[in-house]
C-alpha cells in the first residue's frame, strides 16, 4: 500500500503522542487530570459582601474568611471585586486589590487609643471611655467657641474650632445622618476622603 507523505506524518504524530502519554503514566487521562486539580481554596470560606474603604468610588468587594488553623478564629483570607456590584463589576484598582494587606497590617488601628497628658505613649481604652471623652471635649469647645451672630448681627450659628471626619464608603443613609447631626451642631469643617 502506498502511503502519502501527509498520511505518514499523521500516523507518526499519533503514535508519538500515544507513546508519550503512556510513558508519563497518563493512560487514564481523565483520572490523572482530576487527581492533579487542587481543591478550590475558597470552597469552605465564608463570603461576605462589603465596600472598599479607601475612596469615594466605593467599589463592592467580596471578603472571604475561614477558621484559622492555629486558634480556630475566623480570619480574612481573600478579598476580590464583587462582580454583582454595579459600581465596579468585579474590578478593583491596585489599592483596593491589595486591601488584604490593610486588613492584616500590624499598623492597623483596631480600637481607640488615648495618650494621657504628659505621656509619651498611646494606650488602649474602651469605646465608652473614648465616646465620653470626645463628647466632653466637644461640648467644652462648642460652649466656648460657638458663634451665634457675626459682627453685623446676622445669625450664623457656626462652630469653627472643631471638625468632623466622615467616611466616603458610608451608605447614603449613614452619610445623610452624619451630615444632619454634624451640621446641626454648627460645624462647618465636615470632611471625608472623597476626592474622585
Ligand atoms: S477605586 Fe480603588 S480605592 Fe477606590 S473604592 Fe475602588 S478599589 Fe477602592
């Protein structure tokens, strides 16, 4: 039987492929492939929807947590863009994409700290202590510096010696309430990190 050049190449290629697979032990390629697939690492993780805290774009993120092997406590293991979020549709900028580092940073402030007068270090305090102290100092400052009328006798009701920092990733509702409460005190310096 005459064999054309094309037929010869086809037969040779098929034989080579078969012998190579056999030599590698992949006779049952399906099983071998399945055995080589690592389990999806987020399979048993808890998924939580949240908002990137960095800027006013407020991209949606999916935060995955799982029990830590050492102490069993839930620990954030992965953060990615939320593809269902209409703002970012799964994308994140480099800053948002690196937010796992922010979560586990040793420099991250997780609770209120207070430096006593004359002290050279900050110490951890309770939220109650922090809230009471802020309220007390704010009231003292407002009582002292609130301006009801300007020099022309026009009512201005302003308090210029204290400012308030909000968060651009707050929801509309939280932002609205923050604005109302802060403005009702007369504060003009209401700020957040929104710059986009
Ligand atoms: S643009 Fe970047 S920093 Fe801003 S919310 Fe989106 S991911 Fe976060």
